[in-house]
């Protein structure tokens, strides 16, 4: 049993990655699945599509590597967070499409709760800003808008899960209904202080406790797969939401260590230790992981993190490709942006789905300002990359203020981290080095590490830290005065985007 299998279920595709004892990926399989947009602001998935694609890539990666289930020590799972599935306990069939984390249909519900003064108490208990992003209002919407759903829930016949829970249910043939604290803490129903489902929050959102999964450690023997899936049963021993898993995969085990993942959006997490830090700067407090004790770093105690979510990162480049059509492939953006020395004072604020941290303004709109007759597509492409870097810098500064810690570097991963120009812009915007990991599969790697620690595949956090390796470090190349001037100009552009809907 020389390998760990990581199941990495993302927003647009399902992936499976095999890791060896050196923490190196030896084989990968990936399959995209359909995205559904039935109304403006609505984003849905077919939960059965998610399961079928995950099952196929799980089987395909073993075939690709010429391995059998007997070669696997354990399985780790990581997943898109907040996405909400309700299914019938007896049939195992979803009762409605899954509502994806990006979905905005419950904004009005959140606004009503804010008007009733509920936001502060919800944030105090959950660490989350009251927003449609999280699962609670999605569950409530499904119960209220799916025929028969509420009566089924009251009768104990419905199960709720984020995608981790849905996959475990399917992998075990419906025997196990479980989640871990990192995923539970994204539902807005989980009390981050007691580490339990909160009865008063359930009452507030009118959600029966009977639909909820059991909360188990992120690292531990929690289930076994049905033997027919891979030819024999394999332990499921690691479980974490994608951004927490990436933080673990980046070996950010000490308080003050931070990582940023560049995907559709950007997600920065900073380890704050074993005590939750309540944000005063519009960030989220989240559970990072919980697992068995190992030497050097006690992973048995719950680790917490501050998180800042940027909604539009790689999606901004996709907009250049699909919306403006100024590039044909996303990979072209770096060369186009590098063809001009600066943006010509052009700023793009990609608030196409509102603004995430630290502004949290759902009414903000995408804004392109500062154009002249001399502005061309290269300036806009460069402004798009700078927008990603400035958004991340806003989150980075808020984290430093909240934590009281001086952040000395930022570890980065995700697809857009391969863009050298963007990473240099990021270092310049932050004023600290940006360090890219040699292993880019950090999300899947984190899930593998959690599973491997639980089963003795890796001995402790020290061994994992020793495996982390740097690919490239980007040092800041602008002085503090230039950086501050650029940031001030950026914040002026953000103010324009926030005022547009109010005009």
C-alpha cells in the first residue's frame, strides 16, 4: 500500500490524483461536468453528475497508473465548499439540483436577516459574514421551494450535505452521513466555539436538525468505500474543504503562515492557531482542520484560519477571453499584458458578481476606468492582472490588521500562479515575497496528507513540512511610495464600482 488517492471535487470538474510517499503526484485524471444557469444569478449542478464524474476519474486514475485498490493506503477527499445538496435517505437521489456556492438567489433572504439585526450574532457564532455564499440560506430555500421537501425533512427522510458529505454517502453506499469541521464551518449553522451544530441558528433559518450530517475529524478513519467501486474496500481517512486542504498542502502549520489559491476566485487563508480570531475587517473566521495528534505540531487540536474570498480571479481572464474577446486562450494574457510597461492609469474592478472580502458589497458592479484614446487591449489585459493582485493585497492587509501578525511571505498555488507576470505584480502589491510551491496540486495534496497522517503513511507534520519545496520566489521590485500610490488609485476605482448601483 504505497499510495494515497485524493479525490478533488471542484466547481467545474472532478479530479483524482495519486500521491507517493514523497508527496509527489504520480497520476491524475480529470473530467468536467455541466454548469447550469437557469436564471440570472442562479448557478446549479446535478449532484449525480458530480458523483458519476468523481467515480469515473477515481477508477480511471488507477487504470492510468496500472494500480489496484490493494495499492492504496487510504483516500482523502477535498471539495468545492458551501455547495448544497438535499437527497432522500431511502433512495439516495437528490430532490433538486445542487445550489452552487456562486449562486445569489438568496441575497434577499440575507438582506432581510440583516434588517432584523441578525448579522452580528451570526458572525459571532459562525465567524461568517451574513451572505448568500454560505449553505444555510440555500438549505432554507430548497426546503421552501421544492415540493414536499419540508414535510420529508420533518419526517427525517432528507439528508443535507456539502459535496464532501454527498461523496462519502455515495462512496459508502449510504452507510455514512458525515462532514468535517472545515466544511461544517462554511454552512453558517456550525458554532465555531463549541464545534457543534447550533440549535439557535437552525431555528433562525428554520432547518430541522435531522437533515444534518455527523461531524468527524478532518484526519481520521471515518469510513470505508463499498468494495464494488474499486474491487476492494479502501479507508476514507482525510476530509477538508478545498481551501483548507490547500493550506494543509502548503504546510502552513504555524500561526501567521498564509497561502493564496488562484482559481476561479482567489482564496487566502492564514493559520491563526488554536483560537478563533474574530475579524474586525470583514474577513471570515473558519475552521482550518482537526485531526489526530502527531509530534512537532499538535494536529489533534482544532486549527483556525482567517479567510478572505475574492470572487473574480481566473474568471476575470475568462471574461477577457469570452466577454471582450481580446484573447483567444487564457494563456495569452501574460504576453499581451507584458507588451506594455504599465496600464496607462487604467483600472479594472471585476465586480461582476459583487465584491467579496474585505468590501462584501453584493451591489457593486464591474468597472473599467481611466481609459483614453491611447488605451488598447494590452492595457486592459494588464489592468485585469493588476486587479487580481490588488484584490489579494486588500485581503492580505486586512489579515495583518486582524491577526496582529506581520506577514512576511505569501505561499501561492492554483492555475494562475503559473503566470510569472501576475506573481511579480502580486509581490509588488504586497511588499513581501510571493513563493510558488513546486507541487501545484496543493489542494489534492492536502487531502492526501490528512488521510496519510491518519493511517501512518506519513509520520507527522515535520515530515510533511520537509517535503514542501519552492518552485520560485518573487521579490517586490517597487518602492513603498509607488506601491501606496497604486493602492490608493485602486481604492478610488473600487469606490466607483461600489457607487454605480447607488447612482
